[in-house]
């Protein structure tokens, strides 16, 4: 488990101050917000209980073109042009219309931090909020523009948050044994989890093997260990997290919610990295417009809320499929997966899936393609079909 990097002793000074923009949470979404505020002339403060890049919370996979468009290829580890899906009755291989890559979490967070280097960063535990004042274990912070990128607990929102197992959350756990492999693999097998899936994501010198359950009441440690052992991998270096699977309002009592705090994680696939970046960029652009005097805070709140809510159809549709799959008999799932291997269907379905949060969005906004990098290390250009 990571060691909390809370400042101690002489370093633990009071943190009472104000800022123009206060970003609570320094993972994908929060850092994407700060990136969009670079050069705006605002006093931006990022606060997290851990050092940037210290606590990895996901399998760290993303469509390769998001890394290229964001200028983050320096974190790239391995690229895949195919997806292999296993069930007890069939194994199918899909040739993707775009590539998927694993990356190093710490490196990617460091690159994002460099892109938003105008912002200050400090370590503190966020404990709550009163109006425009955020309370931490080192003192109070005040700002007219506040972003909650702290995760599914939605700490800065109003009222009591719903806790597992009643919350709209999935449960995920993975291990990180050393080794490698050529394939990006998914298991839909009720022998591991009644409702959910397992995965194996090679990432350079390690393989990320895990199990996710759509039902938070179902524990996943035993099936994660079993899947790793079935793959002849050592179940070492555990990492787990709760995964939101329902979109929530992106604003709450004047606070901008990004990433998991707004449910910006796609149901069914539990892919939350590119959506965290996508909605983080959108939030940052609205905040920048406020800083530059082009709109009021209230206008920014309304526009950002509408932008997020405009994706409700896609999120709701994927949640319906997530709830449907566990009800499909395994003997019927196998022929369905075979039928979906036609390249025309794969291009159509995966093309629409990518468009939910398309990498071209990163090339828009105040920075354009300034941070965009080339597509080396096996990256391939998008080849989407309508």
C-alpha cells in the first residue's frame, strides 16, 4: 500500500490562504482542469492528500490517441490493436478500429502537472466545506471557483453521501505481477464474478490482472487471486478501488464536480481515465472563461452542468447493457460474441464508443495542439467508421 505523503514535523505548516481557483484532487481530472488554466493569469491551487502520481487507482489503460492528443506519450508502455474476450464457451478476438495503450501512472501525472505548471500544489487532507471555504487538516482554503476531483465520495457536495453497498458503485481489485504478454484480455465468466469481468493488461515489465464486480456486495479478492493463479501470475502488489457506474450532477451548490465525483466513469467497461480527462478539460475551459472575464461563475456552472448532462443518454444506455449482461445465459452469450466479430460491426460499435469522449476534444480549447505529441511506440492513427 502507498505511504501517505502528509507533511510532518517542521514541514507541517498551517495552510490558510485563498486562491482564484481551488482544485481538490490531483489525479487525472483535477490535473486536466489545471492544464486548461495554464497561462490564464489565475492563482490556481491544487490540493491532495498524496503527492502527485503517488497513488495509482486504476489499470491505467486508454485509447492511444488520447495520449497523443494530450502530449502524454512519454508515459506510454504498451499498445494493443486487438481485444481478446474469453467466456467459458468461446474465446473471440476483435481487431480494433483504434489502438489501446497502457501507461505509467506516475509518469503521466507528472506530464500533466508540467502542462499545468502555473498552478501551485500542496499536500493536505480535505475534510469538508462551508460555502466557498474548504476545510483541510492543515487549515482553511477559500476560493470563488472550487473543483471537487476527490472521487466518488463527493466530499464537497451537499448532504450525506450514499455509501457502499447502496451507492451506484462497482468494486475492482487488481494485482501487478512482473512479466509481460502480447494481448489485452477480458474474461466474462461467472466462475470468477457473477456480474462483472476480469482483465489482464500487459504494461511493459508488469501485467495488471484484476476482477471487477458490478455488484458492490460481491468481494473480489479471492477471484482476483484465482484469476492471477490461473494465468500463472503471482498475486502480488494489490490495488483496489470503488468505481462509479452512474452519471451524477456535475455541479453541486456552486462546486464543479469532475471525474469520479460526477460519475464520469463509463458503465459496463468501467473506463474512467479518458472521461476524467475529457470532462476535466471541459471544466477547465469554462473556468478559464470566467477568469478571463468572458462569463460569470453562474454561467460557467450552467454550461458545464449542461455539457456533462448532455452525455446522459450514452451513460444510461451503457448502464442498461451492464445490467442486462448478467441476465444472459452463458450458452447464449457465446454465439452473440461470435456474431459481433464481423469487422463492420466492430468498427461501428467501437467507433461510437470512442466518440463518447473523443480524443479530438483535447486539441480544442486554449492550447490547441500545443501539447500534442507524435504517435510513436506503436501508436496508430484513428480509423473510425460511421
